[in-house]
C-alpha cells in the first residue's frame, strides 16, 4: 500500500516538477525586466524535444505521467519564451541585426515567428508519423531524437556561462531544480524500466548539470561587463564588436 502511494507521488512529481522549475526564472526576468544570463535556446530545446516526445508516445506508450509532463513543459516554455522576448537585452542579435545563424534561427524579432516555426514543426512531424508511424525503427529514432535533444538542454546555458565568465541572471533555483530533477528522473527511469532512450539521455544530461555546478564554483554570479556598463555604453560596445 505504501509502495503504491510512493509510486503515485513519484509520478505526480515527474509530471509537474520539471515545468515548475522555470517559474522562479520567469519571475526573476519579469522583476528585473531583463533576460540577460538566461539562454533562450533552452526554450528551443525543450519545446522541440517535448513536441517530438508527444509523437514518440503515440508510437510507444510510455508512462502517462511523462506525457503529461511534456504537455505542461510545452505550455511553460511558451510562456517563458514570451517573457524572454519581451525583456530581451538591448544587445541581443535581433536588436542589433547581427545574427550569424542560418535564417536567424531562434533569434527572430517577433514572438509570432517562433509560433509559426513550432506550428510548422508539428505539421511536419504529424505528416511523417502518418506515413511511418507503424515502423518500429521510425518510432525508436523519434524517441532518441526527442530524448537526445532534451539531454543537451544544459549545454546552451553552459556556453552562455562560459562566454560571460559568470552565472549572473541564471537563477540558482533553476540550477538546483535541474540537478535535483535530473537526479530524480535518472533513478526513476531505471526503476520504472522506461525505454532505453530515457535512461541513456538522462545520464548525459545529469553530467552536464554537474559541469554547470563547476562553473558556479569557478565563476560565481557577479555581473559581467555588459551589465556593469551603462545602457548606452553597452550598446555602443556591442556595435563596435559587431563591426570588428
């Protein structure tokens, strides 16, 4: 009986815990009116990965709690993305018109463009699933893509921290949520005998979390130079760097 209650509690925690990790990050951005320090690519990874995971579930019915988690995470990241765009830094690539990415991927000026991309992604995956959905190989590839992409979640933040030589703007609560949540889900995946994709990718993701802890110890969270400069000086410096 106790084991049953524990299993139910663990499933509920898996469903609602990960999306809630980003609530404090969103509140912090709104309070400061500045999304400096938080990598918007985190939203990209989570949105694409969890949309794909929903299609993976259609071909391989893993636990319903993990499906609910994906749906809630999509909603949470759509809200966080909107907040990040609303309060993006003055030196963001779309503000300066200096994006070096192909088609300025995920550095578009309006929220509508992000929604259009995600709608196109859902449509493409729906068509592919209708054509190849009965193929076990296709379903497995879908699973490895979804979970493999999600396991890279901390990497953009790792790179952002390295560039700033600081964890300024990245909430400690988010880092604690990542480490605690990824540790919990790694154990959970093995105990629940979830598909291999979940187990392998969880271990990789946890290892990157530990690397960010190392950055926290080395760099601290003091404001980087771009924040210490005044708004006009910051913009002028960014423009000069862009010309170079």
